[in-house]
C-alpha cells in the first residue's frame, strides 16, 4: 500500500545544502561553539525546525485551551466539586500508563511526522463533536440532567484526546534532533519549550477571555479543532534531514520494547534523569489541575484570575527559555536541573503560606521559570545522550511519568476535598522539597553533566 510505504519510510540525511543548512547560516562545525544573545533564535534559521516549532505551538495552545476550559466547565456543571474538577483534566494522562511505551516503539518504526498528522485528524474531529455538544447545552439556568451535555461526556472527551496525545507525545520530542544538527540541539530544545511556556500566556488568557466575554465554552473547542488542522499542514511541509535510518522494523515490536528497556536500565545517567521527572508531576502538574479550586477558595477569584496566573507562569517560562537559548546553563545543565526542583517546590510552599494575590503572582512567575529550567535541561540531556534509533522508545519511557499525573491529581483532589487547598499544597510541596534537597546533595552523576 502507498500509505504504508509512506508511513514507514525513513528520511535519510540529504546532501542538498539548501535542505540541511539555512540561508546565511554558519556551518555545523562552527555553530553552537559559544553562547550569546545573538544566538538566541539560531535554531529557527532552519526551515524544517520552523515547521516543527509552529506545529508544537499550535498543539500546546490547543492543549492549554482544553485544560482551562474543561476544568471550568466541570466546575460549573458540578457546582464546585473539587474531586471531579481535578480528575477530569488529570485523567487525560491515564492512557500513558497503558500506551506510552508502545507509542515510543511506534515512533521508532514509522514516519514520525505522518504519525503526528494522523493524530491531529482524530483530535480535530473529537474537538468539533464535543464543541457541538457544549453549544447545544444551556447553562444559564444551571446544569440539569436533562441537558444534552453529560458529565460522562467530559470524561470520554479527555480520555479520547489523551490516547491521541499519548501516541504523538514521544514523536514531538524525537523529531527535534531530526530537523537540526547536534550543535544547535540545546538551543532548539529551549526554543521548543517556548511553545509550551508561551502558550501558558496565550491559551489560558484566550480561554478565560472567551468564557467571560462570550458567556460560553463551545468557542474554545472550535478554536482547539482549528489549531489541530493547521498542525497537519505543518507536518506535511516539514522534512527530517538529520534522521538516521531506523532498524526497528527489522525486529518484532516486543524485541523493540525489550531493547529500549535494557538500554535505559544499563545507562545509569538516563535512568536517574527519568526518575527525577516524578517530582514535577506530583507537585507542578496537580497544581495546574486544581487551579480553579485554589483561585476560588484561597484567592476569591474567578475564571479570569485563573487564566492570569497560568499566563504569569507562562511569562516565567518564556523568560527561562530565552535565557537558556542565549546563555545556556551557566551552572552546568545537571546542577541547574536539580536546583530548579528546589526553587520550584519552595515557591509552591511559600505560595500556600501567603495566599495574597500579588505574592501569588510573583510565586507563579518564579515557578514558571524554575519548571522550564528543569524541563528543558532534563530533556536536552536525554535527547543528546540517546542514539536516534532508540530515541522514540527512550523518550516514551522518559515521559511515562506523565501517566502518573491522574494518580497525583486524584490524591491531590481528594486531599482538597477532605481538608482544604492550602493544607494540601503545603503537604505536597514540603515532601517534594525534601526529595529535591536529597537529590541536590547525593545525585553526583547528574550534577556532573554539562
């Protein structure tokens, strides 16, 4: 079949200088040899990286738009149920536990950009169907069981989108070294992070404004669907000149899985980097999902305030990525990764003790900066150390911790339901801070990484 041949085709490095090297750009041997503000956007001089960066920007905008809107929609439908509000968003990561490693195997066996394109078709279709359900429901008189939209529809929607996001999650990371040379990989990883941190500015702010101005939720999902459609175009235009020939298809998927696990287990540095990602997913992510509860109960705010705080976190993240892209990690990548965990967990602990809006804004700014330092530093180390033929499988295991987000959100939401949001944040951030300090003192292998 033609489709199958295209999907399983692997792009070999091209000999065409117009494909591999941007116009007026220095050669690969001289690129990335020094840091400086003039090199901040160096990787964006590569045409194929431009397509990937734009596609990731659109995906993340839609992602944040969905997170914000589904959370507030559930809050409206349930009359403020903390457990359901936190769970409905967090459960989207549940498919990672079942499909995550297999998605990595798939990423090493098929054409990576076509895989992303096909997942976007499913995401766009599901967003349109859900938008129609939301638009047909009248919330002016409060939620009723007679309405078209049911609570189970929200859970079904986030699970479907969670499955599709799981399939493309490792591919989006694995594609970055396929479109730029190794010499600018750190810069490319940092700028790619702006598509996540930057959309904390665009996605939540846009979502909050649309909900309050238009008085409804459906437009947010229509915009989400439109973003996915544009990503399809980006993937069809993009090429992967730095991807090596994959040999994964020569063996069974079971052997592919075994090979990836053995590689990780035998590489202590990679194993440590993967284990470290558990902390952010048990402290940073649940905070985002219980944001509506924190805003209403602790700060006395509304949807607009929730969007503002996520946007402020985005500002911190954007500043962080620009600093990394221009100056790198001045304290060393490994040491910075661990220090950022200490700073991030400390900011959440302080925020819980002083629920004052100006102080909360400052803490969200710091948390956004620290979280991005960790994410970019950690993922850059993994992508630079792993060979391309194993990159999809290792990346999927590296991101496997996201599958525990529903567990973390369930625990966090239950604690909020039983106690209150301030007590919950204090307990979780304190435990995470202790683990972070332990890593700072004893994780020698990671601290030595430059």
